[in-house]
């Protein structure tokens, strides 16, 4: 599952641009806060267990796993780090503080296989135009005041509207990026090294944007009533992504992602199958992971999916070294078509709607079995530990002999009880025999 964060990104970018100006004073208190957190970050990164986890993740993604890997993804948890815990006054620095506190808290409390790297990465500041039509979202607050639910305006309402789409273009703010890099180096770079590392996590999101453009009703009916319009939009989105990725490569803006960076649905990219080093600005698409998925077409038959949607995904997949495939959709009924079209798939998401024994038999040791449990049993005020144990046992048994990772994702509320996160991790490891 994915959520919209464009408003937060815009606010953070404005604060970052303001801070990066040479005449912008940096409040001493904010600097002290970040330096204290940076020191703790480096303490965690230096723990011997981090080297062991890197080795184990690499073995998993190299397809000779030594043991199943376990993660509980906390970024989706609402108020995992509360606003009233933050001490920095500047909005831009509060964003950094929040992320530092989140990572530190996660490592200290959860006890999963998270790796903390001894650097703070800065990505290029890249801006792009829209598709020629607005993609606007409307958020609604729930009873707790959180804007979790949202909907899009879906600007392509008829097949004739496809003509409104226009090619996108992109620009990079090199000066602003370097100013921000220098600002962070002055703040805490002598404690936590700051590195410009390019654009790392790449999500193609073809059917995601197809859905945002035309809506679910049209997506489900146009495959029958107007298939040529679906092909037009899918070709447009494929060509857009290819132009974007090739532009990133030509401009020297790519960064290697065979490390802690999530390269798919909650999965870090550690592997020796991709280059470990490249000179700055020389990273190629073939050196990288890309994330392909099509959860919006889960209701489309495997045959129609292979005819209408899969070819466009495959065109992108062949540009890259490795592919993480899938998100929330079930893949067991179409896996043979996917792996034939995209033979460089290295990991596949096994969602709660996937037939685990069937996909395990199909995968064997040829791909990573990336299991995602159902969010409901651990959510809310009272977790269902019997259901959680039953689910974990089923996954471990089904994937016996596979390269298994279990990643708990899409959990939003845990009733203020963070202790259940470690309890789940320890339960899964006990069931694995660790």
C-alpha cells in the first residue's frame, strides 16, 4: 500500500531551501539536538550486529539465505514519533529530527533485522512537470483526526480525454542540493557523515498512475469497452518512466541501491549481484533494482493482465539489473507469465491474498519469498496473538526451503502499545527455531 505525501514534501522542501541559504541562521538549540541524535545514530551503526545483518540480507538477496529475515515496518504507524517529542524549532530540521528519532527508536525497541548505516544520505533535488492534467487528491480526517483516507479527482474521464496527456520534463537543482549538503555537514557532519548519494529507490508505478488518471471503474471496464485507450495510457506512462530513468542516468543523478534502501515493498536491497561501487555520476540503470507492481489490476484475469498490462512493465524491467515485483496483489495465479516476461525478478511480494503454498512451489530458491502478514491482527487496542502465530506458522511452513523474508507492513494504529512490535518479532523468531 502507498500513500500520498506531496503536501509534506512541499513544506519540507520550502524549509530546506530556506535553511540552505547562506544568510540563514541555524539555531544553536536545534544544532545541539541533531548532534546528540547523530551521536546515538553512530553508536547504533557501530554495533557488531549491523555487520551480521548486512551479511544475512546479502545472503538472502543472493538467493542462498542462511535464515529468514524479519522486519516490522514502523514508518506507517501514526505518531510513532509524536509531534510533542520534537525539540527543533525550524520545520526543516524537525523533519530530520523526526527521522533520526524514528530510526533510533525502531532499532532500540523493535529488535528486528533493521540495519543502520553510518552515514546520512542526501538525494538530488529534482522537480518535474505534471502530465498535462492535474492529479489532485482530497483527504478526509477520521475520528482520531488523522488524514489517512484520500481520493483523487481522476481527470481522464472518457477515452477522448487521453489526448490531454502531455510529456513531462524534469530539472535538477544542483546548487540547492549542494547548499543543503553543506548545511547538514556544518550541523552534524563531523559526527554523522553526510553523503550525496543520488536517487536510489525507483518505483515505476504504472498502474498506480493509471488508476489516479482514470479511476477504478474505468480501469475495470475500459479493458473491455475501450482497450485502445488503456493501451494508449499504459504506453504513455511506460515511455514517461523510461525517459525519466534515462534522464537520471544521463545527468549522473542515480545512486546505487544494493544496500539498506528499500527497493520494493518493504525490502532492503543488499546483494552482491549488483556493483558495490561506482564513481560519482557514473551509475547506470543496469546497476540498480527497480520496483514493479500492479496491485490495481488484481481484479483482472491473468490472461488479460498478460495481454494488456504486463508488456509495459516488462519494457521497464529489462532496463534494470534486478526487479522486486509486487505489492498487495496476489501473484500466484500469474507468476509464470510474470517471470517469463521479466526474467530478472529477484524478489516477489507474497501478500495476504496470495496462495502461499502455490507461490512457494513456483519460486523454490529462484526468488526471495517476501511475505506480508495481514495488518488487522496486530492493529487496534487488542492484538490477536493466536491469529498472529497461526499466520506466522503458515508462512514459515509454506516457505520452507525458500529464501524467506517476513515484513509486517501497512499497520497504522497499535493502541499506543509499542511493546507488541518486539513481541511479534520474538514470536516469529521462536517459531523459526532461532
